[in-house]
C-alpha cells in the first residue's frame, strides 16, 4: 500500500459515506461498514512502518506530529477532498496505529435523527446542564451537534464550543459561533471552561466531560446562568449521574450531588443497534428530564430509584432504554436476539411482552 492508495481509500470512505477507517502497522486497512461491522480491505497490502509515518505526516497537524512519540496518543482533525476527518493516533503491540472517522459535513436536524421532542425542548432553556451519553460510536457527537445547530438557526445567542478535536464545523447563522480546539487554541477543557466566563457565551458546548476538573467547571458554568451541553461515556442516564458524582473524592460528593441536582436539566442516553433487515443501524434512547422527584433522589444519593421515577414520569417525556428497545422490537426494527441482548430488566420486559402478544 502507498500514500496515493491511502488517499484513494479516503475517497472511497467519502463516496460510500462510511464512518471509521483503521490503519495499523503490519496489517491491511480495516473499515467499519454501515451495519457497524469491522472488516478488512484485502485488496490493499499491509501497511509498513515507513508508510505509517507518511500517513501520519499527511493526517496529523505539523505542530502536533512531534508530540505523538512522547505522548503515545493524541487526537486531531484534518481535511481531505473538502471532507473533515477526526483522527486518533496511538501505539499498540505492532506499532503506530490510526483510527480515522469521517465527520459528516451536513448537520442533520434533531427531528431527522429521531431525537425525542421532550429532549429537544430542553435546548430552548437559557441555563442548565444537558448531557448526551452512550458508548463509543453511538452518535453522541452527531446528536449534540444537531441540537446546537438548532439553537444556531433559531436564537440570537453566542455559542462557544470547546472540543478535542473540532468535529462538526458550525457557520454562524442567527447565533454567533466560536469554536476552540484543545492543544490548538487552549491547553485543556477545564482551563477553557473557566476562561469562557470572560468570553460572554450564552451556550457552551463541551466535547466531552472526561475528568473531575472538567465536570466541576461545567457544573459551575451551568450554575452561573449558562446553557452547558456535553457528552459522557455511560450506558444510561442514571449511570451518567453516578459517574459524575463518583469521579469526586468521597468528602466532596455530597456537595457535588447538590450542585448537579440543582443545575441538571436533562440527559439523553443512546445506542446504535443493527437493524433486523441488516441495512444500517437504528438508535435506541433513554430520556431523563430533571424534576423535583429526581432532584431529591440525586441529593439524597438514591439514584437507583431514578429508574422507577423515569418510568412513572412518561407524561413529562421521559422513558427508559428498555421501553425504547421494546418499541423497536415490536415494530420489527431490531431482532429478538439484539433486543434481549440489550434490555436491562429482562423479566419485567418478558412479562410485558407476554401481555402484548395475548392482546394481539
């Protein structure tokens, strides 16, 4: 394989609207299909160490390239043929590797993505903390970008994004949008968030809340009259709350629970599942809208009871992941195997399904 062949491969990714490309030393390239499977591209030869260095020089910014051997992993972005890509450079047993993800140029509307109306409505608020959570590759960034773009189209605000790296590029519409990238425009998330207080933002989008310092800064920003939106790697909404609280030392957790309870507006968790017909993937979601009951449970550290509170608050637009999975299964969107591999409370779901089948 050569650098020219790598460029041809990037063009194939663009033309076929594929998401992830993996380039590893001593292996042929791998691609993630639209169905979510990782497959080798056997028409190319294995990638040599010399070629990997050439590809790294092509994809990594000059000012970051030299840091890779020392830092061992880094995030960056690059453009090719008018298309933006995100790249994570890292080392593994065979040597240097690159995980490259294509970032769609067009930002779909929240409605087109099927994001629930109750969660969309949270983005009309002037302050508070809103989170989109899910495992890697579940479309968190895409969902968040669609919601921020909705604000950009509909409100006269100042939107500031802090990302690592910048993925979707926003053009100022009704809103004024500024985008900052870690390492390029600022040293770290926490410092950029603290600095944002002097940059007159109305909405601050934080690419990911990774550490206690970033979480604390984001919560404080939400408390001071800003709308703060971010992502978190958890499998459901309640785990997101526990993840934030548990990130802090035990002596600080009571205070963080109070701050989080008072600043949180809502959380949407999502996961992408293989469609039953094998053609692409479909999103299953869970929505939590903070209310007095949930706020009290967070403060008292009784988050395990929030699942029941979500289930009892459907009139507010809340629902559990199991409910979303059940709906996808009954509508024929996902298979029985996928359905039962993802539900949290299998016994309860089975009882409910038995009732549904009896009625039919």
